[in-house]
């Protein structure tokens, strides 16, 4: 994702905003998403890389309200997870 926004989504399982094997985010915003029955309100992924951006106001029933990562993560520059 480049400079995009993912907001206001709901998932019945995992990844309210995004559910993918690999997520690379460049200065975007993921907010207000919900995973009502499992993990990763904003993002559920195996590999996550973030270059700037914001992840805020996401909720999950179990783990990872903002981001649930099954494997590895990288965060460069200014990364905020509120």
C-alpha cells in the first residue's frame, strides 16, 4: 500500500482491514477496522513491513488489535501504533 487508507471494515475471522501473506505499507493509514471473532483488527499477516504511516483505532476479539503478525515484522522511519 502506498499513501492509501483502509478504514471502517469488519471481518468475521481475521484481518478486519487487511488479511494477506505479506503486507508492505508506505505512509498509509489503517484505522477503525474490526476483527470481531479472531485476530488482527487492522492487519493479519505473516510478514509485515511499514515505512512511515499510522495504525490506530482497530480492534480484535483475541490478539493484535492493530496488527497480528504470525512471523516477522520491520518498521522504518516513523511508525505509530496507537
